[in-house]
C-alpha cells in the first residue's frame, strides 16, 4: 500500500492503526453497519474510535475503528475534500472518487458495488451506505450502514 492510501485510512504501511486524538461519540452520533453473511474477522461491528477529518490535503476520511486488547478493525470512507451532499457510487481508490474500506486481520478490503448517500452540513456528516467486499473467495455485503458524525479535526 502506498503512503497516501495509508495516511487517508489512518494506518501505517503495515496496516496497523496510527494513534490520533479521537472524539468520543455522542448519543446523537453513530456509525453502524452489518455484514451478510457474518464476516468472521468482525462478528459484531462495535467501533470505539471515530474520525471525520482531513488526513491529507485533498481528501476527507470518515472512519469508525475498534482498537482494544490487541483487536483492531475499521470501516471507513475516503471522500474528495470538497464533496457536496448527494448520492455517490463506491469506486476504486483515486483522486476525486469515493472509496470504501474495511480493515481486519491486517488486510485492507476495498469496497465495491455500493453507494453512499451523504449530507454535509457545517461540521456534521450524515450518511447511509452499502457496499461489498470479498474475503477468501466469499462475497460479503456491508449493509444497513448509517453514520452521523461531527468533525473530529480539520475538514
């Protein structure tokens, strides 16, 4: 993985989490998703860290991460920094594109065949989403995705 991709996901080149200040989620905020069928590396998506910030000059990262007792996984999106409210297809990584990613067991799984409908208002992002990942030859659907986060850093 190149340095830019790792930075946008908040990980190092070994796919391990970088340490950042994170804002505890409020009762108004949330980041939820389910996997169908059950995704063995993440049997229950229970994030404990949240990031809605720009880690790079041209992108915004929207990440929910679980990191505790040697367990690390995350689900997130890399968006163009100036993205406006609307519906977007999940695409392969690249400038000006909307990409989705799941990191588990030290592997980055790129989202495919999905959509995100988002609204950005001031420092708040609200979205619904779904996409697919493949692991070990099995197709997993990330579905029922919903998030609402206030900015945790510069946008």
